[in-house]
């Protein structure tokens, strides 16, 4: 029986953004759009993912980092 757990793509994105905060490249109070500079071409994908989850680019990074679970229910 395989019990491998599939990790939601947003978990990895959240970890990457948290590392940007830890490195002091961005602050939790910064707007999400500020990470667009870091993600370049990938930003359109992540912007769409965030929008589908109810986030706008004006929301803070801290709000996104505060999410504990990314279930798509």
C-alpha cells in the first residue's frame, strides 16, 4: 500500500517565499506583487494560482504565509 502524500504546489511556493522573508529580501508586510520581481516569467502562473485561492496582488506576503493548509475543497 502506497501512502505517499502529495504536496500541494502552493506549499512549495510558500516555502520559497518564506525563504525570501528569512533572507530579508521582502517583508511580511510587503504586497504580494513585490515577489513578481523575483519570479520573473513564473510570476503569471503564481499570480493566477493566488487569484484562484482568493488572493490579490495587494494582499500582504504575511497573509499568504499564514495559511496552514492548501486544500482545494
